[in-house]
C-alpha cells in the first residue's frame, strides 16, 4: 500500500528539499514509457528518473553510452504524458554535455522544451562544473550524480564500488559540496561505501539519493525493471526485488501459446 500524502499536489524541487529538511526519506524510481510511468506515479514515488539506463533496459545495449539525445527525449515525452504528481528528472546522455557548456545548455533546453520534463541529471563533478553552471543559469534544475557514473565505465573498467580509497572519497566529498554550492537541487550517489554516503548526506543541505550507497542517503533510487524482477541475470548485492515479473510474464505468455496451439483461445465468448 502506498503511503504518499495525497495533499501534495505536484512534487517540485522545493518539496524534495523540504522532505530532507523534515527528515522524510525520498523515493525515486526510473521509468521510460507511458504505461509504467503511470503506475510508478500513482504509487506515490516522488522522483521519476528517465534514466539513460534506458540504453540497457529498453534497447539492450551493454552500456549507457549509445543512447542519443533524441531517444532520451522520446522516452521523456512518454513519461511526462503519464505523470501527474512526481518530479520528472531526465538524464543528459553521454556526449550531449561534456564537450562544452554551450552544448550542455542546448541539450538541456531541448529536453525541457521538447519533453516537458522538470529537470535534468548530469554525471560528474569538477570536470563538468562549467556545463552544470550554464544549464543552471538558464533556470533548469540540475541533479548531480557521483560515485559510479556509468557514462565513464570505460575509464573505470568495472562496475565495482567506487571511492573506497581515501583520495577518491575526498574528491567525491569536494565534488558533492561543489554541486551544492553552484545550485544543484540534489545528488545521486551510486555504489559507494555506506559510511561515505552518511558523511556526504550529513554535510550537505541538499538531498542525496542513493543506489547501492547504503541506508543513510536522504532517498533511494532503483531501476524499475530491476525492482520488478524482469531481468533474472542482474543481481547486485544492493538490489531488492519486490516482484518476480520474469516468472509471471513468462508463465502468462507460455499459457497463451499453449492455449493458441490447443485451440483454447479464443473461445466462442471471445469472438464476434
Ligand atoms: O540511468 C539511471 O538509471 C541512473 C540511476 C541508476 C541513478 O542514473
């Protein structure tokens, strides 16, 4: 059963900030299409991320790198059509903001104008500071993303936990503070030690949203298809599956195939 407060009409960045100030945890999930975004929104999730994980989940790519700005806008537009309450955040995809700040601004503006989304997310710290400032200067709310940043997978070479060493942890702390100082409204912390998440979350006034980052982030995010158990192979330690849709969907489709073969479907009642 959902416990969201129906009195809150529309979740804005201000509401997200208030949740942290009140000490209420923030729930976030990805969505990439109209039908599932409707369910996610109605169930009371506060932030819906149109993640570039669509590259993996929807298109079957090995990484998030191939997805294009046009494809992100297509997914975002479908999600925005479905959402009545949640704050919709859209990932700026790889290659659409790292070049220079003008390119970043152009990409963010396309997302906002063409999809009707409410904010964007950008991966990285100091390296992309100028681009983030430029996007923020146009009035576009930005969520940061630190720790394991999948767009840099070929630099990391692995999806293992980040910032276990002191130097990387220190840089992450500085990047998080910088993101807050320049005006980001929140920051995703992906796959970092729980102790570091606690430190960052306590030192920032903006909310942290964790994935594989332990219980002390101000909110949690998961990829919707992982939470629903659609993919059997992906089972990192941080993932809790709340359903076994792989089993349910497979069984339903096998049942349908059998019924067609056995001439059980359609019945007389299902015909005109
Ligand atoms: O693209 C995505 O799904 C994400 C989340 C994992 C935070 O960035």
